[in-house]
């Protein structure tokens, strides 16, 4: 009944890509299609499923999961490579190493990247926590500072640029990290700066006082209403003319969808995302689905998806299910998510948990931190015991309920 030569390519192995691949394998199983009839191939630049949302944490040792542990048991092939081009007309994907892969159906799940504007010195001297490797680079750099000759004030100062969610989480974690590196010899300084008049502008009025108090309690200084003029080895120059001596600048100012989205030839939104319908099909590109940060999907009648792990995982599961249903001529499932929450880590000061698109605080301090811990260490992980049945079950296109408060 089914062709034995069909190939589904999934590009990316993050929250959307992993779950799309497992979701596709699960749907094949459910339809009774032989795994020999349809090949599912994940192409990703690293042979890992990285738990990207934890890159701000001091210890990221549990944030890198070998793809072999989660894809091999499900019968999903994986290839390490950087995708450089996608030809949707010829249905071919090309890699930097010269390899090319044809596809019958494609799921684009190559995520997003921190926006690094053309600020002098930023590419040379700036750090970020956008990827596992970048986060490791930052941690390795910080560890060299303790015994550093030169200006001890600059060595003990970290400037975090961008007081959005990632910047706040990163800044809250750093004072303890710096204290561990410098011991009692030097008082570390962490400065969070933003061009907006407030920190956490996109977290809304309800959460702002909680965030401001947490930053103060953690000893994080804030400077708002300024831009960055330049970064160099010795520090950072602000648009106000102020120079902050700092051996470390961490750039957390905004995310944009992977530039590969441009190759689908459709109009993208302001974040560089391609439009998808309720079934995660890229509108106007037959045979191509998209999920996660590369896609703008409708979550309810009023709201589009947010670049988040919260939305990427269900988008991945539904895209995986639908790509197989589409291939096999079966009905597709539409995705709508009736709830939206944000749980922001505030380091030693706990966390803040908001509900709704207007982000009303429903828990803070240790109660919210307990929820964040469950999210970061359990809820967003795939089964890790190489159990095929458990992996496929976890990839079912069913919506999780919102995280419990204070779990
Ligand atoms: C520090 C930090 C904290 C965050 N905190 C939260 C949070 O608390 N809650 C939340 O919901 N979201 C959070 N996010 C956002 C969340 O991590 C992203 O929205 C999510 O990872 C998007 O999932 P994705 O699968 O679309 O992309 P990613 O998880 O980024 O995965 C992209 C995949 O594509 C691969 N790839 C990229 N380019 C290529 C290429 N050219 N060729 C081949 N493969 C490629 C990558 O290797 C990776 O496997 C945070 C992000 C960061 C950086």
C-alpha cells in the first residue's frame, strides 16, 4: 500500500525536531506502516538533543542528550551536518560537507539564534548562552578569571546585555557563580543593562516588582534606557558614554528564527518565522512542515506561538504526526493550545510563575522555583532509558496540562 522509498527529513534536533521525529515514528507505528517503507532522517548540526532552556544555569552537565539514546530505539536515522540550502521545488536539502538528501516530506525545525547586531567588538569579545557550546565557552572563560592578572574589578564584573527572560535568568545565576570563582577575595559585580526603561518589559506589570526585587536581592545592578556602543577586551561602552570595565559581556538581546527560513520562499514575520496552518504545514509550500521557533502557528483565535520550548514541543509532536498522516493519506490533526504560562527563574531569589497572555503572577519565590525545577529537570526531558515504547508514547500528539504550581 505504501511506497518503500518515502523519506521524511527532519531538520534540527531541539525541542521541535526531536519530538517531530519521535512523533513521526509513533504515527508510523500506529498506522502499522513498516519502518522499512518510510525512512525518517534527522539532520542536525550536533549529534545531541540539547536542553537549550537550561543554558543559563551554572551546571549544564545534564543538558546534552546523545541522539543515539533517543532516536536509535525509535528507528530514526540521524545525520550530523550543517544544512546550507533547501530546494523545495526539487525536494532536496544540501549540507556544508557536500552531501545532499532528497525528501518526500520535510519538517523544518532548525530553531532560532540570538540576535547579534553590528556593535563594534561584539563578535570578538561578546559571550552568549544561546547554545550549549556557547554556554560552555562562557563558563570556561569565567573560570580563567579567578587567577587573572590585571584589573581585579574588571575581572570580577560581568555585564549582561538584554533584560528579557534569558538575560534576567542569566544575570540572577551569575553572582553565585562569580563568588565561587573568586572566593572571598573580591566582591563580584553583575550588571544587567537594557535599552528599555524597565527590566523584563515583556513580562508585564504584574511580574515586574517581583523581578526587580529578586534582582536586588541577588545583588544584580540594573542600568536601563541605554544601548551598547562598543565592546572590547576591557569592558563595554554605553550609548550614554559611560564605560563599564568588565572582562565578560554576555549578549542576551533578542532571538530571531534561523535564516534557513528564507529559503522556503514565503513571506516571513518580523521574527523571521514562516507561517504555518493549524496542521503545521508551511502555507504555500507543499510537502513542507515547520515547528518550533522557525514557525508562526496560531495557538488560539488571538495569539500566535511564542518562540519557546513550551510551544516548540507540542508543535514538534503534531508536525511529526501530521507529516506521516499526510504522506499516508490519513486525516491531519489541528493544534490549538488553550493555556499560556511563563515560569522565570530568578536564581537564589526563587522564580516567578505567570498565567495567561497578560502574564498575571500566580506564584513566586520558592513555590514558583519548585515548578521551575520540575520543568527544567523532568517535564521537558524525553525518556532516557532507550525504551522504544516509552519514547513513542511520550511523542503522542496530546497536550500536556499547564505545570502545577509549587510541584
Ligand atoms: C538561555 C535560554 C533560556 C530559555 N528559557 C526558556 C524558558 O524558560 N521557557 C521556554 O519556553 N523557552 C525558553 N527558551 C527558548 C527555547 O529554548 C527555544 O524557544 C526552543 O529551544 C526552540 O526549540 P526549537 O526546536 O525550535 O529550536 P532549538 O531548540 O534551538 O533547536 C534547533 C536545532 O536545530 C539545529 N540546527 C540549527 N541550524 C542548523 C543547520 N543549519 N543545520 C542543521 N541543524 C541545525 C540545532 O543544532 C538544534 O538541534 C530559552 C532559550 C535560551 C537560549
